[in-house]
């Protein structure tokens, strides 16, 4: 596997950085069941560039979710870049003749992605109060970008329907999740004009620089078209606050800063109640995802101890959902 | 009650051993060892707090539903009534009972979790 990647990149290097260019320091950063991430340095005659390769190692299983292809991901990164949102810019989308499979190469942006560090490490203390506003501004930019072809459009009721079906199939009987499904269906806001969404915009998928703040928005694979409040609500889900429950936006900021940044960068006006609705829907989704990770252990598909333990995180979403319901969601 | 050692003591001993070998492990295994140690902490808390929490949850749900049964029966019955629209967030006492149940469950699952402020 590593040989195939190294060979492919060596062959591609002269095209990217001129004659005689090569690859150094190829290193696998992470690998899920179907996707690999590699870091390497592209060494040209007079420049070195740190790059990231993402490549799919197993065919996409459309029934497993709504992940987009890497070609669509590349188009999303480019679209976001063109409207000025911070991204790790696209360097190359792999073609069949590159021998890398389904893959793309982007620049490597320096910074921190670990949510817990971002909310607690003193290195980020100065930039933390600015992050929520920045997130609002960046979301307004993304939401104004023209969506690349091939993305699905999903509203609140469709999203609830999809997750309710997954929940039903799991066979779990959890009254708080049941109550949340029924309640959120009952009070679903009227659909808003749909926009391009990042789809997984949260602390953990943002590259944070201690001085500049948000240096890049990563992980575009869940991008789709829908209600702008979905992206704003997702970054407020308590499960991504990493212990700083008092700071609703990613564990680093306040709702008003997120909304102000959004409006100031030209975003449509969104009432806080709509953000809270999507935040609750987000907690519910994460609860169902935790149940699914447990299910993947229970049915024998995965054997790691991590999977069943994530199942014990369902209760965190339930306690948050009860609070949101008590607060009169 | 089976003693010498109690189940809690066995769990504690295994957790301590995992923690003692963790520093010698590679990054992936060190991470999984931490998860394993956390899993044993959940088991220990469940052994200690689970029976009382379950009995209390059964009592609360029985009061709301006006019937008796195991926790599984009562949860299933409540889910069915919520789904049918016979009960909802406005049902008197329901949110309070669910809050009490989930508070005791999270004390077992993740006592350090900082919940959404009220």
C-alpha cells in the first residue's frame, strides 16, 4: 500500500513542481476503514511544499451515509477557496493514470485540530474569544458559494426521517431520543431557502492557528445543501465543547458572536431559536451515531474496545436533549 | 454476594494493571488501553450504582405510566406512547422523571461530562 502511494507520488512530482522534483517524508497520518490520509513533502528545484494526500481505499458504500466523492470534495474546497473561506487549497485531483486511486492532494496548513487543546491550551487563550465570530463569517462565505453538482438537498424533516429510520433499525428503546424525534418533528421550522453547507462544521474539523484563528476548514465529505442554521447549530452541539459547556460555540465562544459574524459577512438573518433547533437535532444525530458505533461492535463488524465505549456516550446527548427540552426548545 | 475478591476489586486490579503497562505501548495501543481502562471504570460504577439507579428509574417510570414492569418493559412502553403522541414534552412529570433517570445514568457512563447548562 505504502509502495503504491510512494510510486504514484514520485511519478506525479515533476508535473507538480518541475523536472527533477521528488517526494520526501511520506507518512501515514490516519486511516479509517475506507479512507487514508498521508503527509509528504514535495521537493522541487528551489522549493519545498508540505502536502496532504487523501485517498479512498475501499469503494464508497452509498447506504452508509452521504459522504461525497473525493472529486466532489476537491470541487467543494475550490468553491470555498474562491469565495475567500480559509481552506487547505487543492493542489491536484488524482486521475486514473496517476495510479493513486480515488485521491486528492491539498496543501498542509499548520495549526491544531484537537478540540480539547483548542479550548484549554494557554497557547490559544488570546485567539479563543475571536473564534466564534470568525466561524460565523466563514459560514456566511461558504453558504454564499455556488454548490458543485451532485450534492444532496436535505431539510430538517428529511434529516430527522433519515436518523429515525436508523434509530428504529437499531432496536433501541430510549425514551429521551424518542421524545426528541417526535418533538423536533412537531416543531420543525418552515424550510429556508437552501444553501451550500459544510455539513460537519465543528471544533475538531477546524485547523486553528494560535495567532490567526481559523486557518482552514477541513473534512468536507459530509457537505450537502440545506438550511443555513444546520451548520450554525452543529458547531454548538455540547459534545464538541470539550468540557467548556459554558461556551456554546465549540467550547470557545458565544451564540451572539457567531450570529454577529454571520450577519456581518453578509449571511441571511437567522434567529437564535433556529440555531438551537438545529443544535438539538445535532445532539440527537450524534446520539444515534453513538448507537450505531455500538451496533457495529454488537454485530461483529468491529472488534475495537473503542466502539462499545462510544455507545456509552448516548447518555451525554440525552442529558443535553432533556435540558434543551426543559428550556422550551 | 460473591466476595474475596468482589467483582469491583477484580475490575480495579485489571484497570491498575492496564494503567501500569500503558507507558510502554505504541500510540494506537496506548489510546486503546486508556479506552479499556475507562471501560472498566464504567463497569465499576455500574456495579456500585447500577442496581439503585435501575430501581429508582423503574419507580419513576411506573409512576408516570401507571403500571409495573422491568426497566426494559417500561422504557419500551413509554417509547410507544411517545411515538403514538399519547405523551409528549408537556406531560406532567415526564421531563422531571427523564432528567432524574438520565442524571443517574450519566453518573455511571461519564461522570466528568459537563452537560448543557440549564
